[in-house]
C-alpha cells in the first residue's frame, strides 16, 4: 500500500474526523471510502456522457430508419 501525504484545510480534517468517529472508523479509512465514492461517481458520470454522445451520433440515422418504417407501414401494398 502506498502512503500519501496531503495538505488539507483544518475545517475539512475536523469534518472528516467527526464523520469517522460517528462511523467508528479511523480517519484513513474514512478518507479511503471518500475517494472510492468519488471515483465511482466520476466513472458513472463519464459513462453517462459517453452514452449520451453515442446516442446523439446515431439519432439522425434512427430518425431516418423510423421514417422508412412509417412509410412502409402506411403503404397500401405493404
């Protein structure tokens, strides 16, 4: 395991210490969990942005295909 040294505002450390005590875990564990939580959140947000971009890229083609289906559906000889 790697050791990391950080400079953090006193108010942030006091809040982390308070929350860690409430959870009955060490400060280091609280900070590890906070990092894991943020990493998970950022990953989910990035995935969502990629999905939205992919959807935007295929939207035009999807609309064209839907129009073709509508034309076939409404054709008297279909």
